[in-house]
């Protein structure tokens, strides 16, 4: 195995383990709601809270990775993550405790912003789209959580999934520290600027803000749908918790498959075309869900292609980051990743509020369609060349 392949494999495994622990409250949400007698809005807040800190911490952790290297930052992050997991295993008997510990668990969700600059340094521009797409397979940690966490909880109790995640993360931290290596310095464009200097690009570049909007929909839509599907399936369609978790995992699996595919396609036909497909598909399918989510067949028929479209979009966005901002990959990744995380934080809260106010979820899906339309309009305003990836990511104009 070549050194770049080894480092990509280690980063992908580390990302997978972090996301497994980070996403546990989603598939365990129905059990916790039942045990603690939580309302829909309280359950939505509990599920969404880990996304909040995970979103915000992507900014400093992405910058630190530019400065210190991914090996040290990733290892430190995985050494910290078992602490809130062990605490959740011991204390999960009140909403207040779940909210506080869930917030701390959000650190694991910031792992994405560490791995992107780490992996990016090992690959030339013409292969970065595919490499970052493969790294994005680490989102599959949510698939594993959806499939296994309810079954583990049914067999050994609600504490067991947290213990399993804590052990996996600790072991992966040791492996990553032992075998992980940062890319040679000569492959980087220069020393990383200070964090605020790095973020100054958001004062002058419309492209930077466009990427945050695109990822808000693509990754945020994936996280929100995955976290909220178990609740929707058990509450609206009366499915068993394990069945609902498995279906949510199927949704996540298609998104995970779509991510490297989106990166690979972006290397060949340009990220703009891939994003166009993503935004159109998500907008249309969200309207289908708004009209027919209460029927299982339309719900399934809309959710599965939506998952694939969201996966394609996440792969395409991070093809553009190293092309447009080669000297600030970590810092820009942090902000863009934070936007995606916030895209996963707010929709579950909106869904809970919409459900409480209207008795259904149609308005929430309609809002998702509106965000997709906004992304489509911004993409058109950017005028990204069709083969931007092959041309180094230049654009004719940015807003």
C-alpha cells in the first residue's frame, strides 16, 4: 500500500469512528424519548445539539490542522471524544444531562474539518476530488450507528452503544498516532496564515460564501434527514425502532456511496454540473416529500434518490475548496463544514417546531425545497465553467 493510500485509509477510518459516536443520539432518540417522556421538540433538540458544537469547532480545528498537521489534531480529538461518550453511558437519565453531554459530543463531528486538509496534502489536484470523496465515506459511521445502536441497546441497554463507541475511538486514536503521517511540507503551498487572516477571505470572496450555502444544503440535508428519519418513521408510520433505524441507515448508505462518486464525477465533468444535478433533484424530491410523506411508497421513492443526490453534492463541494483556496484548505474547510453542520442542526429543530405548530412535516420539506432553489440560483450566478476542475477551478465571475 502506497503512503498516500495508507494515510487516506487511516483518515477515513478515523472519520468513520468519530461519526459513529457523534451520531448515536439520532438512532437512540426514540428510546430516549420514551424513557424520559420527552416532547417532539425536546427530542429534536436532544438529537440536534451534538451538531451545534461540531459545526462551530470545525473552524478552529480546520485552522489548527493547517498549522499543526492532521496527525496531532486528529489524535487529540479522538482522545477527547471518549470522555463525553463514557459520561453518556453513565448518565443519560435527564434531558439537561443529555443536552450538556451531547454538546460536548459535538467535538467528534468536527473531525471532518481535520481530515480534509490532511488528505488533500497527499494528492495532486487532479485526484483530490476522488480522494476527498473516498475520505467522505467516513460519513458511513452514521450508517453503522443506525444499524447497530438500536440493536445493541435492545440487547444490553442504552449505555452499551456509548461504551462501544468510546472503546472504538480510543483504539483508533492509538492506531492513528502510531501510523498516521502528515504530508511532506514541500507539497503544501506555504505556511498557514493566522486564523483570522485565513478567514478574511470570507470578506472578499463570493465563492467562499457560495460554498457555505452549497454545503449547508448538501451535508446539512443529509445529517438532518438521517437524524430525523427514525422519529418520522416511528411517529408517522408506526415502525419498530430497529426497523426505522435500519431504514435511516439505508438512506445514509446511499449518501455515503454518492460522495466519492460526486468527487470522481467532479474530477471529470466539473463540479458545477454535479451540483446542478444535486440541487435540482433535492428541490423536486423535497416537494414530493412535502406532498406525500405520510404514504410509505412515495416517502421511500423520494428519500432514496435524495440521499444519492445529497451525497453527490457533498463530494462536489469539496472538489472546489482546494481549487479555489489552495493555501487555506483547512480554514475554508472549517467554515464550509461548519455551515454544513448548522444545516444539520437547524432542520430537526424546525421539523419539531413545525410538527408542534401544524401537526405535520410538510412545511419543513417545503423549506428544504426553497433552500435548494436558492443554491441553484447562486450556482447560476457564479458561472462556474463546465470543466472547472480540469482548468484549476477558475471562474468567470463571482458575486
